[in-house]
C-alpha cells in the first residue's frame, strides 16, 4: 500500500484570486495519479437558488453540502490511490 502524501491532509486555502487553482493544478501534475478540484466547482453545480458563500448560512446549507460532497469524493479517490488536491477559501 502506498503512503498518502501530506497534501491530502492540508489542501490549499487563500483569498479569492490568490492562485489556489493554479498552484493546485501545477502540484497535481507532479503525481502520476492525482485529482485537483475546487469546492467552488461543487458549489457551482447549484443553478436555481444558488447562494454565494457570503449569503449562505448553516440553515441554508449549500456550503455544508458542498463540503460533505467533497469529503466523499476525497475518500473515494484516495481509496483508489489518487493524490487529492483541493482548494477552498477558509475563513474564521
């Protein structure tokens, strides 16, 4: 069984337009089996009733749902031996 790189435990975070997606894509190129995505990609699947993160709340739950879906994707890809690199804006 191969060792899972540290990046799987960290992810990429930063302010909007800081270069998270670019860095993630470049980093993913360094591994023979890798997946790179942004939690924003999952959030943007919502069309009717979409809420930007600053208007979302725990009650409305779009960010929570996107995070749960992302965690499921991470588990599934890592179980098949992929390095998973995600990016997201985390705030306090």
